C-alpha cells in the first residue's frame, strides 16, 4: 500500500498567507500616511510658535517706549508707511513696518494664516491662527471641526 506524501503547500495556504501579508502592509501604509499628516501639522504649529515669538521680539526691540504701545492690531495691515529695511524710521514707522512684514510672513508661512495682537495693560496677546484640517482629514467643517488652530502668546512689557 502506498501512502501519499505532501510535496508542497496547497493553494489555500498560499492564499491565506498572501491575505495576512496584504492586511499587514495596508496597516503599515495607513500608519505611514498618518505619520506624515502629524509631522506636517507639527511643522505648521512650530512655524506659528516661531512667528508669535518673532513679533514679541520685534516689540521688545523697538526702543521707543511710546511707539511700543501701538502694536495692537485687529486685522493684518495691507501695507507699511515706510520701508524700514532701507531707511531710518521713527518708532511709529517701525511699528507699521513690523506689523506689515510680520503679517506677510504669517500669510506666507501658514496655510490660511491670520494674526492679531491685543493690548491689555502691560501685556500683549499675540494670536496666530492657521488651517490644520488636513491632520483630521476633515475639510470645510465636515464633521464639526473647521480645521482652524490657534496659538496665543502672552507677553509682558
């Protein structure tokens, strides 16, 4: 009597192994995609922090104490009165220049970047807003989140 020997893997075993491998690779691909989204979000958030600190240093470096009180802004300015990079400026002209160049950097470096500066007694609150909807995959407010994040820095002068 002859006994049959198995000489290779059956087609079912190969299909199951390929299925398990495919599920594992899809999981790795999903993790890689989320990792890239979170990395991009962290980069944008660090840019917002950098920009808020940049404005705080601009305010500190303006040696005209009276002009320093004029840094509050509700909306971003369209233009500066004087180019302080190429000419000497008064304290008030430097305030206009700082607000204009800083707001241009906010628009350039952050997606849908917006900024405002609030003055309260001896404090400034520097607020930077940006669109971070890509990290959650929700666009235009779908799912109750509009994607806007905000970084606020409170500085005493």
